[in-house]
């Protein structure tokens, strides 16, 4: 993986010189950067869930939020265990930073909402967020991951996040009634 | 896991080889042991037929924790983490429909026949 990562890093450097915009491309991230994005994305959803537990009084929202915390924590534990086994560390990158900046804004916005308004916003964001991340994982990350074990973990993760997407869709239906 | 282990141990002790067919171990006289694997957010098999006194064991092959919980909440395995297994004993008149409390789209049934 190290050799391929180095090649990828060289590729990024070359494209940086040729066209700066292409360096900001999710498809150009190496395995350890992809792992970082996934870890950050998991933690962002856990953060949203804690906000929901603090603000919402809807039992269905609470149940969903607890599932998000439980499942994303389980995935992150597997990811950390795999990185540990590979003797590698996730690498911060532009996409992790962008996700965090967007999440900060959204948490600020949602923290100002109460009651049904919050529930609706939270459920809709969970659906939109899982759709966006699943698209990224399925169509950009998985085809570009070099390490077989990392790829397998992402495939298992995608399975979980697709189930969450379906669950979020149900939640949106419930809170919109 | 305990019930499954006990059943297998009992079969070994009695000197009678347990045999498995379609996930069912007839490890002792009359009572059968059914196994359900939880994989890719599905109960496999989703529908089983059992008799009172049989045991059902769910093994979780997913990263995400799951449960097998009666639709009317009358029975519940509790949380089954990755690689863990939990069992229940089938009783007459028990609620047949179950789901995962954490992922309600996951559903299964235990048809109980005396």
C-alpha cells in the first residue's frame, strides 16, 4: 500500500503543478486520506445524533439517533483496529476539512431549532447526508481504494450506511406527517 | 451463545452425533436447535419453523450491533454485537414476528407449531 500511496501522492503533486483545481479531487485521495474522511464523516453523524438526543423529545428520533451513535461508533472501532493492524495512521485532507466546516454550520443552524421543526430538519439532513456520503463511498472511494482490507471495510460500511439511508427515509416520512 | 453451547455439549456427552440440516441441529430428543445468521442487515433465513422447547440462536456477522425483538416486545435477545450469538427458547403461543430494534426494516418470523 505504501508504494501505491507514494505513487498516488506523486500523482497528486504532478496534477497540483499542472492544474491546482484537480488536487481538490476526492478521487485523488489515497487510502489513508479516504480513511480519514470516513472517520470524520462517522464522527459528524455521531455529533448530529448527540444534538438530536439533547434537543428532540420525539422517541422515534431518539431511537434513530442512538442507532447512529451505536453503528458509527462500531464502524470507527473497526477502522481504527484495521489502521492499527496495518501500522498506518489516517491522514487529514481537504475533504475532511470541508466536511467539518459544513457540519459546524449545520450544527449551529439545527441548535436553534426546537420541537417538530428540529425533528424535520434532523431527519431530512440525515437522509441527505447519508445519500451524499453513500454516493461518495460507492462511486468514488471504493473504486479508488488500493488495500483489499480497507476496501472490504468500506463495503461493509456502505451496507450499514445504506440501511441508515432507508431508515432516515422512514423518519422523514414520519416527522412530515 | 450459552444455550447453543449447552445444546452442543449435551449432544457430545450423550454420544449422539448432532446433525444439521438447513440450520437445524436435532441435538436431543424432540428439541431442535435453529440457527439464524444476521448478515448484511438481513436475518438468514428470515422465516423458520419451530416447536415449543426448541432453541433459536442468532449470530451477528455484521459490524453493526443488532437485536432480535418480538414485534409486540414480548421477547428480546438484547444487543448482539459483531461475532456474538444469543439464543431464546421457543414457547407455545409466543409472538412469531420479530425485527431488529436498532434497524426496524430488518424483519423475521418464527412459525411455532406444537
